[in-house]
């Protein structure tokens, strides 16, 4: 560990536990303020500068904004399927750029801004688990957070704070964000409006299944790594057992 967050550690030993810890605190519908913010964001899909709004929301969501850009991207692709790939590319580039901002906040300004941001968006309780995962698994956590509904912003800030090597961070963010956004864009470009029903119903399950396979393969590799890998895993399990929830 290069740096240590000023918070008690906790690190369950499976990706599913991370998803449970983080996603359980990011339900938009449970907070009226977030619901209003979500509705306001979705209204921008019909704005004449919708592409700029998409870039803006994709950028700030990667470091502090609580509403993900995925629904806005879907509405814009639904309205203009022929521009879906362009919209997806805009969301990808802007989101990765925002991730770099989140990394910089964590690396340079965690005490001044980062800690407050994490608390303000209601992710303070998830911080110890994400810290442990990033410290142990590195860029894999960034990729998973970029590709799934897990809060990408938390991964970017923590990655910066812990001093993760920047190039692996950037590549993981780019591959993860491009995978999810370009999948949506490509589906709309190829199939048009009818694909919306499929995306609404199955895309989340497909992405989670894919990540389970990736994480499962990674866990299998670490288990084959011998005693050193087992010691690292046991350390995380021990940390989780003594953490206070």
C-alpha cells in the first residue's frame, strides 16, 4: 500500500461483496433530491445542445456527479439511432477525462476535496471496501467500476489517493467505459429503437455476468499464485472480519 486512507479498512474477499456494499447505497429512487436531479438530467436529451450536455454529465459523473450518463445516452441514441456511435464516443472520451480529474482529486486534493466529495455523495460507508480492493487488485477494480453500475467516481478518487500507476488506471478506465458505452451505441445503430426493450431488460444482467466471469478468472489466477497470494487474500478476509459496519 502506497498511502492509507483515514478510514477503517474492510475488504470482503469477492467482487460480489463489493457490489453489494456499494450498489446498496446508490439507489436513486430512494432519495427525492436525487430523483429530481435525475429527471433534470434526462430533460437534456431533448436540448438542442444535447451532445454537449452528454459530454458534461459524462465528465462530472466520473469524479463527483451522482447521476450516471447511461440513461441520457440511451435516450439520445433512441431519438437518433444513426448518431448512436458518435454519442457513445463522446460519452466515452468525456467520462475517461472526468476519471482523470477524479484521479487528480484523489492524488493531490484528497484531504481538501476528495474526502468531502465521497461523503457528500453518500459513499463514505463503501470507502473502506473499495480502498482495499483497489489496493489489492489495482486496475481490475477500475475496469469493473467503469464497465458496471458500480460508482466509477469512487474508484477514480481512491485510485488517485492510493497512488495507482497512471497508465494502467487510464487504460482500465478507457477499456471499461468504451465497452459499456460503445455497446449501447452499437446496438442502437444496428437495431434502432426496438433494441431499447432488450437493453432495459437484459443489458445490466449481461454486463454483470461478464464481470463475474472476469472476476472469477482473476480470482482463479490469484489462487494459483501460491502461498503469497493466499496470504494477501487472508489479510483482506481478516480486515473484513474486524471492520465495523
